[in-house]
């Protein structure tokens, strides 16, 4: 039971924070994951805590990209398992993408806790847990480059919500098409990914599920056109302008 009153003006944000704290207490989230969330919250505030036009365009492009993929894989970390386990499993089933647990701060116990949570939320197969299946991605150092030989290693499209910049770069260098959710349009991940959804993953994930359902009726050619018409750099600029406009408006009121 949540202790946050619904009437609190910041109830939504506090409820999301509470999920992270519960996730931390249950061994899903790393301490650093709490800090990463704080950085995300700050950008969410600046973005107006709602899904903007630019994010909707990125969600549409991401859905099209996922639908044309031969082998999409969703990378799951502790924050995602704490914030939206049900939705991430739902997305994986809908788009026929494999789930792989891939942690920045490698920790076997935490990995098992994440797997358990995903299973509890309906996941069947979860990659990334067997040592015998590990493969190394070139381009980054030691433990952080381990991926599953049947998952990210052979994927053509990788969905990496809340990822680190180094690893995003390594995935790009390995020839993967990368889709990310990242509230900070300035992060290296945002700048490096092919498609960056600048929105809170807790809001955008349902929109991505709905959009991929909607677009699944389209043929490959029209999906490819949606992808080709999308320009990630331009989209990131629009998000930065959104922040600038929000700040300008606030400065006038203050
Ligand atoms: P990078 O390594 O890409 O330069 P960083 O080092 O600033 O980024 P990391 O901790 O590596 O940050 O990555 C976490 C990212 O996840 C941050 O950019 C943060 O804004 C984003 N983030 C945190 N919580 C959420 C959330 N709920 N939804 C979307 N993005 C989030
Ligand atoms: Mg980082």
C-alpha cells in the first residue's frame, strides 16, 4: 500500500519514485539506478512531465522499426524491472522480441531478482542468465560488454531503455539499430541511438505498445517510409527547444 496521498500535487512523480525505492528494497535496483532516476526526473520536470509531439513521432518511428526487424531484443535492467515489468513483458510478446537481462553494474543476485520479477509478470524465456551463452561485444571494457549469444549478440534491433552511453556506442559499432527511452536529450545515449524516445518510460511504454499494434496492419514499404522520414538529430533538437520554451515561459511568470 502506497503512503502517498492521491491529492498530493506531485503524486504521480512520487509514485514512480516509490516504485524505484521498493525495487531497491527488493534487490532489483542498484544504488546508482536511483541516482540515474533522479537525473531523469529533473529532465522530466523541464519537459513538463508529459509526452510531447517530438516523443510521439519517435514512438511512431520506433514502432515501425521494431515491426520491420528480423530479430528485435529488449534489454532489461533493474530500473525497468521496477518501473514497468508488466508492460515490458507485454511489449515483448506483442512484437515477438526476446527479453535479455543486461546490467551495467553486474550482480548475479540482482540479475536473478530481475528474472524472477519478469517471470512473475508473464515472461517465458529470459536471456542473459547463462554463463555458457555469454559473448563479448567489441569496443567496451570487460564485464559491461557481455551479451547473450542468442540475444543482443545476434539481434538486428535492440531496445535499450535507460542505457549508458558507452554501451549504446558499442551496440552501434556492432552494427545494431538502437532504440532507447531517455529523458535527457543531451545524453550520449540519446545522441548515439538511431531512435531516441525522449519521454518517461513509464508513460511512453504503453504508447509504444499501442502504436506497434496499430502499425502492425501496415505493409513493410509504408513502415520503411516512416523510418526513413524520421530524423533523430532533428527530433532531439525539437526536445531541446521544448525545454527552452518551457523555461522561457517559466522565467516570464517568475
Ligand atoms: P549517458 O551515459 O548516455 O551519457 P548519463 O551518464 O548521463 O548518460 P546514465 O545513468 O548512464 O546517464 O543513464 C541513465 C539515463 O536514463 C539518464 O539519461 C536519465 O535521464 C534516463 N532516465 C532515468 N529515468 C528515466 C525514466 N524513468 N524514463 C526515461 N529515461 C530515464
Ligand atoms: Mg552513463
